């Protein structure tokens, strides 16, 4: 298992950095948008095919 490689931080959300890119063994992903979440969590139905959601509700799309 490869350790993810994070691109530069482009901001923060809920005190966590938003990285411009994340590269993992599954490929490279680019930050796209914030997930719509409520007190029960972030519904996965808002993800398009091949998108990735990272805690705390950051959605990345394939590069």
C-alpha cells in the first residue's frame, strides 16, 4: 500500500486542509467541491462515478 501524496493546500474546511490534489495507488484526484452534509453525515449518492470523498466532506474527481 502506497502512502498518499498530497498537493499544496488551497484552503481549509472545518479546520482541516483542502489539498489541491491527492495521488494514491488508485490514481490522481483533483479537489472538486465540498460535500453536502448534515448531522447524520455526508450521503454518498452525491458522488459521481470514480469520485472520492475524504473526511471532512471533501470531494475529489479523477485528474
